[in-house]
């Protein structure tokens, strides 16, 4: 199966603790790396995870709170010191470039590569396709936080069927037709016999989806939007006992995260963005597991594969 | 003896590695904390060192390269989230506030405390007294780097003598005179007898000095300036084999750092700001020790006491 996995670089919330870094993740789709959020220390954690900077071309920022983007300057600066030449693309709500530019101008005067900002409108309630390449699409997931904030839905593109070599050899299918057959056509022999596609190919693995739901108040409609998602990351800043604080700060409890996962019939739930008040997150895990058993706690250094579970 | 110690939060150079954080230190003088430089991750390392944010009121930035100040935004922002009310003072070469202000305006809109910038002129060749309180003075140490850059000399103020209680009791010295006697006066009894100060007091511990020499090319005159310093931190980015690179980038080798320590008759040398190219810093230590035996490698989490060694 093609690689599709999520590396957790940091899963704490705004206040740093001795156990957690600020928010950052890296999604690896077929060895292309996509960073989601870039809290302070993200570049260090990136190195610790033994990921390669050269494979990173896109960074997605969910919202403009410091714990989700204060690591950008260091990352951008390091890539220039390393002599990078490929463009680096930063997708974020409006305002990031304007706020960063004076520091970029001051500290990164002679950049070895081009930095491209792609602002999107995080205030609108509609999902938006903000990135697409051969293997993946990325849509925003409108969330409900104190400032405009979006999650991101990474969806693998459907892949062509796999040829069954022994069969295409047997029917002596000419090379120039193989690409069409991969894409579903039947084969007609020179004698006029129709060989159904199903005899020549095996279906590719079904495409998978990963949803990253950054800081948000409990948003029931997410479950409709993310129906059947294979892996769901949902913030779980608080435990049920701190529900008033969760409401006040537009964050979710672990139980609310699990409710979204259950209602969305997600394959698996990963929770993170833990408040500094919890000495360990077992209480959050137990709350979530009670509603949605296939829940895992995010942790620095953790790598979770996105699997088709049904 | 009064507390005077140096905590190493980070001792790597510009490129992050899995072993070192960017530059930051905390000087603890009698339980007041002074941060020197604030590379990315400094606030995390501060917490890990079990230091108290409430005791930190002054930050000194040696020069405006990212690896010495990209941690400031996170620190400033965290202190506000924690509800700090005391002012925080940032001493740095000119330009820091101008470059940071747009991000401060954007990300730290409702600060719980006042941030006070105190720019100094790092281009001039003269040392300058930039800070003073009851226990300590801080002078700049002009250095020679690619951009204006200063080290910092922390000097304890001389303390009054200690009273020998049994003697002041014996001579029935009135309470209102004790402060004068601490400061060196003799005591004249009601009968006119002069009791020499030396019989009533013991001299306080001699004041100690810590010199932090940030990024700099080898600067022989430092040894005159820092003659007899008790603890010297000197950058040692490179080993002798990389001397051309050290010259090119206005950095020092470990041997050059040791030469400054030896010529300054320093009590002890601490080296840091290690280039990412060294898998371990033993080569740097050996180079330095050959010239100046009392050398120690900086390391994250290390705490070094400033001691009077002669």
C-alpha cells in the first residue's frame, strides 16, 4: 500500500510544558511531506522524526494563533541556511504574510529560495479546495474558534487499477493500450474477442482520507462533512470536568471529539492539543474511548498510518 | 555564598540538530533571573530547567540573528497567557522592536503586562553599562561578528562586610550604627575607645564576574577587557580544522576561545555555540583543554556556578 501516514511533532496547546511541544504535524503521502501547523520547535521535532526537509514543499496553517505558527520563522530561516532552492508554499488564513514580512525582511534577507504565501478565506463556512497534486487533494474544513480557523482534509486520489501482468501477457495486449486498461477499458483482441477489464486488472487500494481538526468548539456538523473518514485528528484540549472552560475558549472536550468520530463513523480517532493542566492524558483517553473505542492519544514522535478500516 | 549561576538552555548554532537547541542561557544572581539570548525553544528549556518565569524580568539579546532571538515571540506570548503583570525588559541592539512589533501587534494584542525595549548601540567599540540593580551590573562587551554584536559582562556588586554578632553584642554596639559598621566604619564606644572595624566584621565574599561572549571572530583584546573574570563563556563554533570557515563566518575555534581564557587568566571557561557538523564536541573540548585545562562543554540543562577560583 502506498505510504500515507501522520507524524506528530507537537500536540500540546498554547502553554508549553515539559512534556509537549506546540502543535505541528507532518503528513507523508507517498514520500511527499505536508506540514500542518508549525508551532515553536517544529523544525527541531521535524529533525528528530528523521524526516527530510527536501521532501517538504507545503505548509498548511490552520489559524493565526502563535502556538500554531511561531515555528515558521525558524523553519524558513533554516531551510535557507541549508541552501534550499525549491519554492516553499505556505497556505494559511489571510494575514500571515503581512505579520511575518517585517521579520522575514530583517532576519532572512538573502533567502536561497522563494517563499510563496497562499492565503485562504477561513471565515467562510464553505470547504475549499486549496491544494491538489497527482496524489492528493487538500480541502479546508471550516471550524469554530475564537478567530478564523480551518482544519484540513487530505484525500488520496483514486489510483488506476493494477495490471495483472500474467493476463496482459497471455492476451498479448499491446503496450500502448496498457494505460487505458489500467483506467478501466476492456481489451478487444485482433480477433474481436472482448476481454473484460476485470480479468486483466485488480482494483487499486481504495483512496483514504485524513481529517485534521484544529482548535474548535464542538461542531456536530463535522460528522456529516467527514462521514467515513479513515483517520480523524480532533483536538481534545479539555476533559469533561472543564467543559465550561472549553466553551469559553472555543475548544472541545475529549468526549466531544469522540462524539464527532462516532457520528462520522471514522475509522480511527487521534486526539491532541492537550491543555497544560493535565499531568497525563489518561483521563482524556478514557473519556474518548467510552464513546469511541478506537481512539489513540497523540504524542511527540508518534507516527500513525492512515488505514482503510472498512 | 550568594547564588550566582548560569543555566544553559541551548548551546547549538544556527542549524538545529537533534542534540542542541539554539542559543539561550539564564543567569541566576541571588534568585533574580536574567536571560541571555532567546533562540527558538528557549521557553520550553526554561520550563525544563525548573526555573520560575516570575523571577525573570530582563532579557539580553546579543545580536539580531534568528538563532539568538526567534524564541522571544513564544516567550512573550506565554508570559501574557500566564497573566504576568510585571514589566518585561528586553535589552538588545537597535532594530529588534521594529522587526517584532508587527507580529506582537498581531499575535499578542491583549498583553497582560508591559514589554519594554531598551536598544543599545552594538556598533560602537566601547563597553556600555546597560543595566544595574542592587546586586549586579551588566556591561556590553563589543564583539566582532557579521552584524553588530555584543557579549555581556555580569558583575556582582561588592557587598557590605558581615557583622560578627558576638563582637557587636560584646561591645554593645547600638542598632542604629550597625549599617555603618557593615560598610566599614570603626566603632567608638561611649567611653571613647575605638574598636577597629576588622574586629567587628568579616569581609564579604569578593564579587564575582561572568562574561558571556556570543558570536565573534577571535578577538585578542577580549583578554585585556576580561582580565581575571571568574567564568567565561566563549563561543567555539568550530574546530581548528575548520579555521577558514570560522574566519569566513566571523566565528571562533575552540582553541581561540581557550586562548582568550588563558590570556584573560579566567577562572573557568565554558564553550558552546557548537556547529551542527560535529557529531560530538569532544574534539572541541580537547582542543580547548590543551591550552586552558579548566574548560567545560556547555550542554542543555547544565548549571554552572560562578566561583571565585583565586
